[in-house]
C-alpha cells in the first residue's frame, strides 16, 4: 500500500535517540531524498494525547506503515533525554 501525505502512520521500529518506539502514531508530512542516495526519509509530526504539537522527526521511509483496524492505540510517557 502506497502511503499518502498527511495520513496517520505507525512507526514500526524503535528509535531511542528520537524517543520513538515501535507502535507510536504520527502524521506523515513529507518524503525527502537522502543527499547521497539510499532510502528516502519520512518527515513525521507527533502530537500528545490532547492533539498538541509534540515534535517533528525524520525516520527512514521503511520504518512506517499505514494504520490498520487491528491496532490498539496506547499512551506512554516519553523517556527523558
């Protein structure tokens, strides 16, 4: 399934340096090319449980997927940096 911009996506792997965990939800904002080639990046915007902006991050495009009806959302506290 091709991901479209401005849709909600799920992160499929942990990124401890960006305080992201597998299963976190985000909005897909844009795809970006790597300057030296390789896998594209995905710019994601994250929000807290109240819908307030939390962060913007870039992850490899292969580390996100579309939401599906069998997923259950959760809430967690981000670890401190």
